[in-house]
């Protein structure tokens, strides 16, 4: 057990070879304990105790996976946005971006709320561009282009038409190029 080895180490720490072997054994036991419990807190505790070890990469991968799983299980825009912001180098970033893109689309309900669509497009800038996110951006931009064109037809103000025309020119992924 860990306690026995730590006790042994404290008694015989003046002997380098014994101390090295004991430290290696302790490291292995602490890692196995963290691996067995498989919780974010236990892996973090392991890293705190052994910041640089032969298990550091494995532990960081497990922390990344557990953090990603927690964000996905929460199924909330906020949790996925936080995950993406904090873990920008994660191997799970593409999947997190795709899931977040789908949640953004679901949060809109139907594609007829101009202000919501515009704010969601701004949020899309903060996530990784994957095929799913690009497809969702194209859907929103296409819906927005229809709204802008409708508003142009109804507008009587030249200034408003100019603003709508500028908004149309910002839509890069809309399906219909003729709307630009």
C-alpha cells in the first residue's frame, strides 16, 4: 500500500538506490490509484503530487477526456463554450465545436429571429471551423440573407437599404450567391 511504502521511504531515505526504487514504486501506486478511481479530481491530485513523471502525458489526456465528457454530459452551451475557451489545444476540440454548433442551432428554434441569428453568428467565430460548424453557419447566413432581402424590398429608407446591403455582403457562406 502507499502508506507502507511512504513509511519505508521515511526510514531509509538516506540510501539513494532504495529511495529511487521506493519513489518509482510510489509513483506507480499513485498512478494506479488515480487510474482506478478515474475521476478528474484524482488525476489532478496525482499531477499536483507528481507534476513531471512518466505518467504526465497519460494523465493530461485523461483529464482532457474527462473534462470534455463533463461538458458534453452537461449538454449546455455555457459548459461547452468554457471547455473550448480553456482547452483550445484539446484533441476533443473539433467534436466539442460540432456539438456546440448544433446547440447554437437548437437554441434558435426556427430561423426567423434576426437578432438571435446575428448573435449566434458572432459566437461561431469563437469555435473551431469543422464541417458541422460551417454547415450551420451556412444555414444561418442563408436564412439571414432572406430576411435582409425581404427587409430591403419593404424598406423606404435609403440608409436602411444601405445598412442591409452591408449586412448581406458580410454573409460569406450563404447558399445563394445571388443574394449578394
